C-alpha cells in the first residue's frame, strides 16, 4: 500500500470527517412575475430554431406548488419542466434518462443529501429524447418509427437535451423574470452519455454535470460487449455453460484472496484492478467427483472471457477491459439460473444492436453468432460520430467554467468500468493532468452495480458536491457513499418490454424506484445508513488505518493503490480522440453528416 505524501495526506485528511460536501451559495428566492397559464404562450421558435407547443397547469406536491409545463419541440421532442411557485433559488437541473428513453421522467437522482433538491427549490426538466415508447431498451409502439426516422435518431443522439435546455431556460426567464443563476445536468447510463454529450457538444448549456456509468462508447458497448457476455457462455449445443448457482463460488474465492487492500475485510474490492483471479482458486481437480463446489474447465473459461471482455480469435481486445473481479454476483444479467432462462444481456443486445446502432435494421440477431472481428468493429462504428460521447477535448467546457463529476460502480455488469477510466485518461492526455483536475473528477465506487444496487456503497449524493464546486469553488476531494439495507443485486426485469427497470437504469441509481410513473420534481431522500465510506478521486482509494469504527467514513484516509496496471491495448482506442463528432441533418430522407 502506497500512501500519499505527508502534505497531500494532511490536506485530504482534513476532509475525511465531512459527511457531505457543503451546499452551494446562499441564493435568495425569486418568485414568479407571470402566471403559470401565461407562459404557455411564450414564443420559443427563435430560441430553439423549431416550433414548440406548450401546455401548463398548476400541481401541488408535499414540497409545495409547481407550475408544470408540458412541451413538444418539433418534430417530436417531448419535455417537461417543473417550476417552483414559491421556493425557486435560481437553479436549474435537467435529468437524463436511461436505455432508449422514450418517456419523460423529471425526478432528481443521486441527490438524497442535497437540501435544495429535497425541498423542491430547483426548476427541473427532462425529455423523452425525441420519441415516445415503452420505457427502456428495445420496447415501444413506435420503435420502428424511431429507427427508420433519421431526425429521431439525431434527436436521441444529442439534439433533444440541448433544445430542452434552451427552451427550459427561456421559460424560466419568462416565469421568474430572470434566468437561472446556475444550471446542472445529472444522468446515469444513457443519461451519463447524455451528460458527457452536453459537455462535449454544447459546453455552455450547463455549469455542473454529473455523469454516472456513462454509455459513452454507445456503438461498441451495445453490440460487442452485450453480445460477448452471451456468446462467451454459449456451448456448442446452444446451451449455457455456466449457471448462476456457481457464481457465489467464484465471487467468494475472489473476495477471500483479494479483499483487504484497503485495510479492512468487508467483502468489497476497493480497486479490482489489483486482483488477478487464478484458476487454482476455483477450478475442479481432474479427479474430483462432486463438481458442484468448483468450476469445470469450461466454466472457468467462461469466467475468463467475462473478465477479459470481447476479443477476436487471436486475443486482441475490442474494449479497454471486461467486468471487474468482485462483480460476479451481478453476472445474473447474462448468466441464467436455469438453462431455459432468458438473460437480460440478450434482450439488451437485440434491442440495441438491431434498433439503434445501424442505419439498416438488418443485423446479426443471435448474439452467439456475432462476429468478433476488426471488420465487424468498423461496421459497428458507422454512427460513432452521431451517438458516441468519447471526445476528450473539453477545453470549451472548462473555459466556460464547467465542472464535471464522473462516477462508476466497480461491480457494473452493463457498462465495463474500464471505459470510464480510459476516457478519463484520454482527457488527461488531451488537456494535461493539472488542467483536467481543475474541472473533472472521476470516482470509482466499490461493490456498486449499474447506476446503483449491489452490495457496496450504492447511495451517493453527487449533486451537493457538484453545487459546492460550481458555486463555492470547492473541488470535491471526496464523495461519501453509504451502504444501505439489502436490496436485489439486479432490478426486476420484464423481458417482454425491457422496461426502465432494466439494466440501463435511470439517473438516480435506485433501480425501480425512480422508473415508470412520473415522480415529483424533488430528490428521493436517502435511506437509513448501515455504513459509510469516503470515495476519493481516482486513482486514490479509501484506506482503513485500524482506528475507529470501520462502518464510519471518518475512520478512513486517502491512499494510493498499487502502481496502476497498464490498460489493455484495444482496437477501439482511436475512438477516444477529439474531432470525430459531427452535426447531422436529413437529406432526401437519409441521415446525413453536415459539412463543417
């Protein structure tokens, strides 16, 4: 274990006892200057460059009255904006959505300790990203229209959030007679992709952005990765090789051999990159009679493939990494309990690769038949310039004064955590380490699944430290994450609809709580805490020094992990470069890049 220099250690240690970052600036309440009904006639065409239809109504909630604005930006971008009638403290928050979106959900996630968000002081907006369908991945009445309509592809990729921000800010000005003092965006999964897309394409839209488990490498993540998790476990007879009943064998062995780098045995890996899983821990001996307590060579081969991530027949990697050691209990997204069970990753693959990734709907339907080759990789990046949010050049966002918090759960089963690390390193390389540190922090959270869940410290407030950074210039030296009462490792899944309870998650890391019916525009309060842990900016980890209760965040201090392992050489590393994104239009009914 390598500790920080004495000066750095002392500096960070001062913050170790802080339960949450200080809130933002003390801003006065501004009350409306126009009625809720009056702003329905606000002229927005010149603001957004398209016609806008509006309707308004007053709604009452336990946190006060709001003016609810329902809008449609041509051709079909639906959005909702909730304006506090008596509590607005000059802040605007836009919430991202998960999966393929298709619904409007303006709830506030990852803000359970943020008083202004809990009290209903934000103007809050969200969009359906340009189409209406069943929530989540792959389902919905108009999926065919979404995929065959090039304008809806553009709106989903980047246009919807930008125009929603423009329209919402204009409506805020009309209602209160003043613009928002500070504007924020928060999202996870596709909402994380949307968050990064805003920083990259529209750096002036938001002052602070929280991007959780971002699906930034949208094209490859939703084709190669999800196909790989299914294909890796498919035997020559078409049946799964490894079943979920054996995942605990693998997980328990990993924890037994690798837990404790942070000074405490708690069933979590603070830095899974330091754990090199060995076959001898779990593999059945040649003469073993009972294979129920070990992994057969074929089962071990499946686990190896999942850890490594997709490769070609020569072992060349297509992603910077697979799933992390310690995430094994989350693998039920693609490892069935019974051979006849359907798995989430197969539904994800079919929903994503056949609907979103390719201009044509013709594609490889069976993930087990997916060709893992460089030629297929090149084919799958046809819409890289449209959908992906991997541009590491954030100079314009930094110059605007923007602040960005990225976070990712180490036990994520849907988006490989190493993608976030690879992007973070690409930003550092593009802008320098010091420049990056002035506006971007990455936090990797032990034991946390996709946008939440898992056995780790899944309850985390990113909005409060983001506000403190933007409004008080106090950079987040740590987040404090909480372990709460046990909940399912995976959210409940309706495979017939792949709803928003599915693996792309929402913007709050709470699985099914924030999905489905529209929730009030306030934060979901934190649950009772079982234990807390400081999460330090990557690559630092929290280390228990042996004094105090290990369930308290105050008992930990920042420490360096082992020397950082080299990232895989991977075929798609060129996708983390500046200058690839394009503006698109529709010409002769086809999706067409616009001339620069």
